[in-house]
C-alpha cells in the first residue's frame, strides 16, 4: 500500500496520562481518511504529533517515505503538510483575503519580506483562486471576526489550502456547522481530493460528513485503535458502537 503518512507504534504520554497508546496507522496517498472516537480519545494529540507540535514519547512517523519524527514543526509546511485547529486560529483583525494570503507564505516564497507580509500579485491571485473554490469570494474584504461561524470555519480550511498541501489535516471542520454548510464542506473536500489529489486526514464527530466522504476510517478509544476499515465496516462494528455509547 502506498502510504503518504504512516504512524508506527506512536505513543504520547503527558506525565502519567497516556493520550495515544502504540498507534500504528497508514493514510493511503490520494484518499480521504477519517480519525474518529469519543472526546478525549487522543485524536487531536495524533494531529499534534504529526504536525510536530508534540514529539511522540515513543514510535516513528513517516511522511512520503521519510522519517519526520525528529523534524521541527516549521519544517512540516515546507514538506506539504497543512492543518487546521479544533478551535479557530484566525487573524481576527485581518480580512479574509489577507488571512488566506498569510497562509500561503511559507511554501513557495523565499523572499523574507514576502514571508513576513505576503502581497505579491502571484500570492494574491492564488489566494483569490482558493476563495473562489471555497465559496468565500464574496466576503474577501470582510474582517475575519465579522464572518459568521460557518464562514470562519471554512476560512480555516481555505488558509490551510493556501499552502498547496499534499496532506491536509482537518480537526473537526464541521463542528458547529449547519447542515447546509456541512454539505458545502463535503463538496469542497471531495472536489479537492478528486481534482487536486490532496490527501485528507479528518478528525470529525459529524457522522453525516465522515460516512459520506471517507475512503477509510480509524477509530480511537482511550488512545488505542479499536477499529479500522471502510465506512460500512466501521459503522456496524460492535466495539465502535460500544465506545460511542459509553460516553
Ligand atoms: P480528542 O481530540 O480525541 O478529544 P485529545 O487528543 O485532545 O482528545 O486528548 C486526549 C487526552 O490527552 C485527554 O485526556 C487530554 O486531556 C489529554 N491531553 C491532551 N493534550 C494534553 C496536554 N498538552 N497536556 C496534558 N494532557 C493533555
Ligand atoms: Mg480533539
């Protein structure tokens, strides 16, 4: 199997608490892979290990065939890994367009001034293209904190896309969205995956979205993998049903 991302026995401890316990999983290139599980199962911690905010206590992480376990967080964007956060992390006082332009800074731009404050026509054109694709074009000049919640969530995705990632990590992008907004997110993510070949690793509680777009699902409970497979297989798995009912 052609794994773009591979976790090999990853364990993350915080003092006496084991948040992730010996997790091995692979995300196949070109797929949409969901990571689900009850609150506190360790999903965001997995993202933080992959994006190098935490260094795993044990285990290895490979990206595109390369061991990235020891790399610093700032190196990940250059490799083509972009992420969103469970809680919104936007530049509130900046406009929608500026937020997306800032997201583009580190991948292709080598001039320091552009990295600090990107405004080249090339970056602007790229940001506009992303706003078009995510349906945010109409509010490009609005301040981020003036948007409704659904658009703020989409802007997070748009900003991550500005990096032209190979791998996009999304932490609960549908949380708090209304069903029409969820359908829109579904269309956007499916399109990105099919048309641009972006591999997506998605943490999400909204099962409507997870079941609709995922090629494969990994289920975590108390830091351990309890099931993995297609949406159909996972949906009917008794261990999964038990883990969810137990919360
Ligand atoms: P999920 O995203 O699945 O809801 P998390 O990965 O956020 O779960 O958390 C898993 C467990 O690790 C929880 O018990 C949480 O309290 C704990 N945890 C996460 N981050 C830290 C941290 N930085 N320090 C201490 N404990 C943490
Ligand atoms: Mg979380």
